[in-house]
C-alpha cells in the first residue's frame, strides 16, 4: 500500500476514534471519504478493518458510534463495502451487543431493524444475528436468575465463650443448616 493511502487510513481511524458521540457531520464526512476510495480495494479493506477495530476497542458506551459509521457507508456507498463488512458482521455486532447496557441494546436492535426493513443484508444473515442476540439475552437472564449459594458466615464469639467453653467446638455458622438441607434434597 502506498504511503499516502496508509496515512489516509491512520487519519481515518483517528477521526473515528475521536468521536465521543454519534456526530452526523463527522459520520457523513467519513462516509464520503469511504466513497472516494470505492475503486481501491486495499483502502476499502483498511476502512472496514478500522471500523471493526473501533467497535471492538471502544468502551461499551461508544460501541454504537463506529456501527453508525458502518451503517452510513453501507447505505450510502454500498457495493464492495457491504460485502466486506458482512465478513465479520455477526461476530462484531454480537460481541459488542453482549457488553453494552440494555438502553444501548435497544439501539442495536433498532439498527438491525433498519437493515432488515431496507434489505441491506440478506435475511438469513440478519436472522443469524437475531438468533445470537437471543442467546446472549437468554444467557444474561439465566445468570441474573441463578441463585447464589449461601456462604457460611462465622458468628462472633461472646467474651468468655471461646473454644474452651463450648467443648472445644468451633462457633456455629449461619447457613450451615440450610446447606445441609439443600444437600439432602
């Protein structure tokens, strides 16, 4: 890759990483820059990898920003970008979805819905994403619902009631009877 193209890609990724919020003007600018390189496969691939890296590396609150850039490029430039973004889309999208909060997850689903409504990607690919999202949500719900085993909590021993005053036995522990009952069931 020639040095000018490499410098362009470095600047492109820096611009993308610098966004703290979805800024329509910057997203439009990054989309137009991508369009300028539509006939240069190495640069197109570099743009896609930069966007993917930004999704992966972003803190959860910012993972949606590079996805909005990807969305804009796909919808406004399309062609080679759509095909190349599709290569890692399921993993990138689902892994990001897995670590964001529920409010951001709703925005991910809205984005997915627009892709479906506009026929941006094949229906089977979108269904694969929806299936993975359902698995993520189910796993999260099961984790929250799983009872945590009680840990025995030692009781404080009153003054003058140390091990020598109760036959040398250790102090009783809370939850001990509950654990025995659970083991018997």
